[in-house]
């Protein structure tokens, strides 16, 4: 739908681009991308004010899309003619000064299309005509930002803003440069100065609100946007955004009301529905949730997100859930997600034959459906493992794409294991890991053992709880994190996402820097604390799920973070290695060979043994052996470790089942050398020799 518009914009065909963009907007008026492209087409045709109105509409539909805000800043460029001195300079080098505005506009449009090389070429040409022009500086700074060079962008834009303090385009770009550097308060200040001259600007208020939220001030963020909600044209997306902020601020009733409005307007908005479910749950308003959702479903029986939400307010796999599921299937017969939910219900009641029958029905409707195939293969494994192996081989033969083939090969390993062929299973898994070593993180090299440590600081006044959560690959630490999150604990898993914090627990260099004495331990802890508000931690209380652990961190934690409690998730190290080999791990570490993984595990778990034996930091060891498949048991063990009470999460929060404790013994022959490397640390941690 968008390709004809982009093609016309690229060719400079203004009328064609504008016609195609208007057609796209008419077909999908709630699509922010169509509105954005309409803005570009209007700008190309010379209608700057219309372009700004279109991009503002796009922002109203997606107020938290940073790229839209950045593009709006570019649209503020006015086609200002050069003064006489600038024009004379242009003529002296053989360029037409009248073409300068066109170069600026075309460069901005190229930026909007993501064509950075073309934008740079046009900007260079504009700079030859008027090198000191503020619009050239704005483009140069924005280009540096888009290329990821925030330092250069900040240098260009800061200097230009000093020379041209009244240029709004420069101040916009400068705000984004501060944002890219993580200087949130400076970015807020830059955008607030712009807001003084444009008090009705939705885009500026949305930017400032997002900055407030990222600084750990969600209530102020919601208040910043609240006046815009009085406008009858306020979009459902804006109501959702403010509702989410109210939820973060603990204003649950206000959040609920806004989110009900947002979901009523857009019942398929999964994000708004999820936030509304959370608001109802916080208010313990099960009856209100059921009643409102039933009303919405009566009006929108095809809204999948609403059916999922409705199931959330029934006991898992209970009679109420069964009744809701029957209504869902009646409203959407043959709908695969509803049938998937039916399988979960059958599984909860140990109705294996019925679950398999539903899985086969799904495969009739959607051949190759991965989870249905797995369910059928699981049933075959229990009846006839050879039949299951043949089934996987058929799927492999017909698989398209490397990702699908890798998933099936991993499944083949599991199938071979159940069929009593551990040698072939281990070889299959090891081969899969070896193939992706270049795409994985290198294993953090553990620091050398040491005997002397700084004094453990003592808390002289109450402090917010800080729990550092870590488990080596194969420990099933992710199930502990899921249990904590289900209980509402402030678990931060952002270290495993696309935008991890940059602090002492994320940088590999921290280990050597602390161990070698080149790092300032106090500064590292201060840096970690300073980053918490941007991670959504407003009161200092946090469960920080770590990517790695090394005892070198004790050089900073013992004297400077006395409130920290380290929670280490453990299993028999040999079970951990086998689980890592078969299923991977949340931390995407490279596993070159089972022996290399075993050697590294032996070192890092040896540090855990040192920490435990000498009580080097307040800590708890949470052993998952024997409880890994029991959510209630995990919650009980975790509650005991933290001296609190925790509800058991629903079974589906635990993910697919894993090997039982002690399954490593079935692999004693193919993984014998690796297990020998782990035997000493297994003994130190209290596990039997064999």
C-alpha cells in the first residue's frame, strides 16, 4: 500500500505522491505511516503547513513514536531565501542561490525516507551555497543522529544553537541529540522552551511527557498530556498513552477510565487491552471487568484481544474459562488461537486425547502450524518414539527457511532423547550451537580468585530493597523472574532486550576494570543508581535481572551497595549444562562445544561456591532441582528465600516443560568429558558425585 507513495516521493513526482498518499489515508485513516507519507507528499508539493498538520495527525495516532517527532522537526524547515551575502557567495562558486531551499527540502525528505546517503549529498550541496546557514547545521546534526553519532550531533547543534538561538529547527534537533545521549533533563528543557512558543503543540507535549516518564515521573507525564484529552479530536492512542502513564503512577481508577475509552474506540489494540486488564486487576474489580468485557464482546465478537482479556478474569482452565472458550469458538468458529486455548484447557485436565484431536484439527486448518505439530509429536512420542522421529524428518524435508529448520533440528534432538538415543541427541544440539557462535555473545571471562575484599558496609538507615537476580545458563532463572513478575515485583529484564542499560552489570569490561583496580567502584554504583529512573524504577526498589555475575563486582557492592541481596538460581551443574545445550538460555552466550561450556560453568559456579562458603555478600541460593515444573513450589521456595508471600503463577507462564532433575545421567556417555569438568563444583555446591 505504501510502496507507490515512496516510489513517487523518491522520483520527486509530487502530484503522483500526493494522490497515492491521500488514497492510502482514505483507506486506512488510523494508520500513522500513511499520515506520515502524506506529510512528505504535501511538503514535496510545497504545502508546508499541510505537511505539519498531517504529521501532527500521525503523532496523535502514535504519540510515542520517536521517529515521527524527529520527522516533524525537519518539516519545520522554512524555505527561507538567502540574504545577499550568502547569495553572492553561492554565485562566486558557480551555484544558483535560488536552489538552496530546494536542496534543504529534498534533503529533509530523503531523511524521512531513510535514504541517509542521498540526504548527506544534498546537505553537502546546500552547505557549499551557505555553509553557516542554520538549516544546514540542523540537517548535519540530524544526519549524525540518524547514523548513531550522538556526540558529533550534539557538538554541531550546540554550536549552531548558540549562534542562532531563535531557530526552532535547531532547538528541536538539539533536544533529540540530548535524548540520544541520555541527557533527559536537558532534552526536556530544550523542548519546553519550544513549547513556550507553541503551547498547543501535541507533538511537543507528547515528547515532554515521554521524557518525564523516562525520568521516573509518570504522574507528571500524565498531567502534561491531560489537557489535550478535553479536545473531542483526542485519539484513542493518546488516551491509551495517558492511561498507561496513570497506571505507572499508581492512579489506577483514572487509568481504568481512560483505557476503557481507548479500548472502546479501538477494541483490537492489544496494548490498550493489556493495560486495561492490569488496571482492573490492581483494583480487584473482577466483576466490573467481566461486565465491561462482555459488553465490548457483544459489540465486537471478532476482537481477539478482548477474548484473551475475558479469559484472564476466570480461573485458569476452570468452568468459567471453559464457558468463555465455548462462546469464543461460537463467535469465531475454526479460529486457530481459540483452538490453541482449547488445547491448554485439555492439557490442564490431563485430557491428552482431546488435546491431540484439537491439534490435528488445527493442522487441517493451518498445515505446518508449529505448536500443533509439537503437540501431535508429543503424543506420538508417548505411543511410538520411532513414529515421532519419522514425523520430524518429514517436517524437516519440507521446511522452508533456516529458522524453521533449526527449530525442527532442536526438536529432533529432543525426540531422539526420548527415543533413547542420547548420543544422537547431544550431537544434534551441539551442532546447532556451533553453527551460531559468531552471532552469539562471547562468554565473559571470570576474574581470578582473590582472598581479600573491602569491608562490607552496614546500612545506617532503612533503604529500598535491591535484589540482584542471576542464574547461569540452564538454571531456569527465567522461571524465577516470571514468578516475581507475576507477583508484581519490580523485575527489570531490560538487560536481555533491545535497549539494555549501560552500567557496571552490562559491560564486560567491568570485570577486568574492577579486578585490575582501574575502575572507581563508588562511581560504578552511582552510575547504576542514576540509571534506575530511566528504567522505570521510581523509588529505588528493584529486582535487577543480571546478564552475568562475577565476584569482581563485590569490590563495588560490598562497600557501596549494602542494601543489595544477591539471589542466585541453581541446579545440579550437569543438569544446567544439558538444559543449556538442549534449550538455549535467556542470555545469548556462545556455546562452542559442550566442553567449553562446562569449563566456563565450572569457573562461574566456583565463584558462587566461594561467595556462599565465605558469605561474601548477603545472598540466597534458590535451588530449582525437583521444583522446576511446579509453579506453586517455585513460589514457595522463592517466598522462603525472600521472607515474603508470593502467589503461584499460572502454568503457562513457565514456558515449555524441561528435563527432570538428574536427567544428565542419561547423557553420561556422550557428555562424559564435559560432566567430569563439572563434578568438582557440583560437589562443592552439595550435589552427589553420580
